[in-house]
C-alpha cells in the first residue's frame, strides 16, 4: 500500500522485547528501563498473529526482528520460524548471544543480520555499552553469522562526538578486512541518550581525510552508500541531517503492540488492545490501512526511546 506521499509501506520492524543485556550510552539509561508489566508485552503468538495481519494488509517485503536485544527474548527462534514464511526476515542484534543462536536462527528461516559495533577499542566499547564487551566478542558474532550463511552481514556504528569519532576510517578498513558492510548512523537525540551528535558531513570529512574523497554511489533503504578513492564501500544513515523520509517505507511494532508509522513520533495504533478485545481480522487490517494514510513525512526527533521502538 502507498501512503499519501507515494511511498510504498512494506517494511515492518518488530521489537520483540524492551529488555537488553547492554546499556549503550546513546540508547538506554544506566539504570536500565522502567519496569513494564509482563502482561503489557505481546506474547510470541500475538506477535506472530499481528505480523501476519500486517502482512495481509500491506504485502510486506521485509520483516526486521529487533528490540531491545531480540536474542534475550525467550522463544526467539520459534518466533522467527513463525514469521519467516511470510517474507524475508532479518534481525538487528548486538551480537553478544549470536554464536549460541546463529545456526538455529538460520534453520528457522532468518536470512541475515545487522550487528552493532561502535568502536574497535575494547575500552571504548566498554564505555559505550557500559558492559564488559570486547571487539573479539563482536568479531566472533560476525564469524558465527557468516558460518551460518546469515549473509551479507552489515555492521552499524552510532557516531558519537569525542567517543568514537576519530576511529571512523579505521573502522571502514576493518570492515573491509572482515568482509562486512560498515554503516555509520548519525546519533539521534532520543530519551535515555547521553551523547553528542556528529553530522553526516563531518562523518564524510573524517573518512575522506584518511581514505580519499568519498563518492555517493547508491541509496540502499535509508542508507546512502559511498565509495572511497581507494575503492572501499561504506554507508551513512543520516536521520538528523535529513533526506531519509522520502525513502522511508517502514512501520514499527513495539513490544507492547503499538504500531508506529514514524520513528519520530506522531499517531500510533494500539494493536495489542484491538487483538485482546476481540477485534475481527478485517477491523485490524482496516485500522492498519488508516494509519498508513497518516504516516508523516518529517517529524521532530526526541521524546521516544530506541530500546522501546527498536531503532
Ligand atoms: N540491540 C540491538 C542492537 O543494538 O543492534 C537492536 C536494537 S537497537 C535499538 C537498533 C539500532 O538502533 C542499533 O543499530 C543501534 O545502534 C541504534 N540506535 C540506538 N540508539 C540510537 C540513537 N540514539 N541514535 C541512533 N541510532 C541508535
Ligand atoms: Fe541494547 Fe541495542 Fe540499545 Fe545497545 S542499542 S542498549 S544493545 S537495545
């Protein structure tokens, strides 16, 4: 289905939990997240049912399983098995538990993964995640993804002033050695974040100073893909600098069953309450269509939390 700006909305991001085993400084407060009643969180069967209905409404091209950290949700493999027959199913993870789950996720129908890494230095990774995470752990996660054919692996780095800015060119080189696609994300000033923003132009300047000028070669979803003079590809996702909204085909389902047409806020639809109060499938499908018609073109960031809505 197309929205009122002519965008075909066919990409659903499903946050399966608001919990996480890390406490990234740009995402969650150090003390963790406010307690949410267990009963407020969608059960796995509810996620599967709602995903199926949203697919009926929109003929989804892709479903991304995210969180919080999706691999801390019990039953994650059976959820992937339940939704993957609908359409291409992928996951964004911090990678910490990926070695344990990669083979089963692949057998359950997962196509590929995006893994987060914000530095190549253990002390910086620990500072960012507020947990004892090392580069070696993340490299093992990438290896597990690759060995289990969860390809191509993309890695996401949120660029933070005075934290990992200064390492970006080295990360591009590292990603080439690891045979993964490096993507830098502009930090968004969300609730819970305690970081400073580095704009797209500054990200590009830093990389070009080391690797030669970077030429824009393509747009892949919300990522602008560049190639350096030295022939290395990398991406930049610039929610703050802008330009993403025109290509945004996304909808988000939160762990509490709210369907959000835009990361930056605006109207939402409580599908959990509709489902639990016995709404008919046709009523839910109609409500999804009505919500798409109201998807905004550019909202202001802030006031929402990544761990709640799944990044
Ligand atoms: N826990 C998983 C992970 O970290 O990959 C999945 C959930 S996380 C919320 C999804 C994505 O959102 C990650 O790539 C993360 O880096 C990104 N993210 C979180 N907070 C952000 C912020 N304030 N600005 C930009 N990206 C952010
Ligand atoms: Fe957890 Fe991902 Fe948020 Fe980091 S970015 S705290 S790993 S949900």
